[in-house]
C-alpha cells in the first residue's frame, strides 16, 4: 500500500481521498491499511439527513453547504444513492443540485451506491466516514436514499439525524409506524410554502412535546424550510450547531 496516498488524503488532497474511498468501498488491496490509519477518536460531527424520495434532501444539503462554507467550514458530503440495476453503481441524478460545489476547495462530495443494502446506506459507509474524519474536515454530512421504514439505519452512523418531510407526507400516525420519531433529532418540513404546511408542522410539534429529551428541550425540533429559496436554512444550521457543533 502506498503510504504517501494515505498521507496526501489526510492532508486534504481530494484525488487521494477519492482513491482511498474507492479502495475501501471495493475492499481492494490495501483498504485495511487505510482503515487502520485512522488513530484515536474523532470529534468531527456527522450529520445524517434522510427522508422519503422527493422531499428535497439534496437541495437542503446544497443550502447547508452554502451556509457552512460562508462560516469558513470545510465539509465532506457522502450521498448514498440507489444502485443502478445494470452496473450496481450510484444513480447520480440528485447530485446535479450540488454541482456548484464540486470544485470548491472547502467541499468534497462523494456518491455511493446502496448496492442492495437495507437501511438506506452503503455497506462500507461506516469505514468511509471514519476515514473522512481523519482528513481535516470540520463536518461530515451523510445523505441517505429514501427507503421508507429502513431509514433508521442512518441513526447508527450519525451524531445527529435530520428527517426531511413534505406537508403531503401523511398523518402523524404513519410516522410513528415508520419509526421516524425514534430516529430524528430534528424534523425539517421542506417545501413549507405548500398548502397545509403549518398544520402538518403543528402535528409534529404536538407529538414531540412529550418525547423530547431534557438536553434537547431548548432546541426547536421541527423547522420549516423552502430549500429552493433558502428559507429556513440558516435557522436549521443554528439548531445543528446548538446540538453538536457548539461553535
């Protein structure tokens, strides 16, 4: 294994980071050395963003990247997409929404395919995130494919989980059945300029009033956003910071 490759990745070289991630994902020769190169614990927070298809997760992530870059943060974004039925690679349609960041020096974006795994995440994503935490980033965002009840998988990988919904997602009983209430630290009602958005948000807030843990009592658990116009993105970032970044 070329140790210089690992060193360059840890210094933030994007090509080296990409090569290391490919080796980990494919369990190619040398991948164990890459994983083992991460020493000690990391305080780099991981934000998990999940929710049903069409909720606007990628557009929301695009907005969050913008406000964190303005704050001077360096971010890694891992997007787990559905696998192509033909070549098992990631279907990259949603990445168009983040295209303005691909060449930005403070942002690294990587798409991974689920490769048939349940829970909305790639089987190697845990090791990939651990590796990225040693590459000089201030924050890692993990966006997972929307796969219904299996979305709870993101909670095992993230320090903070955000569930993105839209006003038409259904009544609150369905959320209880889907297990999303146990996953989310923050609910985002995106596309909140649509009809019944306020009613939908109120239903969520009523459900969370009793279940919120004491350490989160001062956090607004339900936020309304319109990601396409940036409405609510700054407020969402502020709530994230209060929960885990402490900046």
